[in-house]
């Protein structure tokens, strides 16, 4: 709000200065020409003091006129600069937030990759466990079968040994008996 009030005051001041400065510049130019002519002729003793006074007035009026022309543009530029600076701040903050989201997203991607790797290893471990359970089951069956076969073999060997023993005994009985 202060900038609007300042602009209004400056504009009012400028319009009055512009009107006054145009008239003063014309009078200064005229009086400057007169004083310059007076100095050349050397007829006036107060001429140099009057000349410096007129020059100071002219410099003051030119300065006021220059300021009245340039100051509104400078104030406008100042406001635009403030607005641009504010917008830059907002953009910087937005970019920082986006960068933060991107970095979090990158971390999330890494986490997702790690989870998928863990899942694949879990599936592999589960398959290995099932394979080991299956092999253990088969090994148990083979051991039972081996044990049964061993028992059958031992029984068969025992039966064979008993049969041979009987045959030997029968053979001895047959050969050992002389004909009576």
C-alpha cells in the first residue's frame, strides 16, 4: 500500500514540477542568454554571481525534471524486481521439493528392487526346502527298502545255509551208511 501512496504522491508532485519546470527552464534559458550577453559586454558587475545562481537553479530544475521522468519507471522496476525475486524464491522452493520427492522416489525404487530380490531368494529357498524334503523322503524310503532287502538277503542266506546244511547232512547220511 505504501508503494501506491508513494506513486500517487510522486505523480502529483511530478505533474506540478513538470508544469513549473517547463516554464522555469524557458525563463532560465532566456535569463541565461541575457546573462551570457551581459558577461560578454562586461557591463554588469553582479553578472557572475547571478550566473552561478541561475546555473544552480537550472541544475536543480533539470535534476527535478529528470527525477520526475525517471522515478516512476524506477519505482515500477523496483516493484517488478521484488515480484521477480518473490517468484524466484517460490520456484526455488518448488524445485527443492521436487528434488526431495525425486530422491525419495529413487530410494523407494531401490527399496522395491531389494524387496523383489528378497522375494526371489525366498522363492528359491522355498523350492530348495521342498527339494530337500522330497529328497529326505526318498532317502527314507530307500533306507527302508534297503533294510528290507538286506533282511530278505540275510533270510535267504540263512535259508540257503540251512538248506545246504540239510543237504550235507542228508549226503552224509547217505554216504555214511554202509549197506547193511
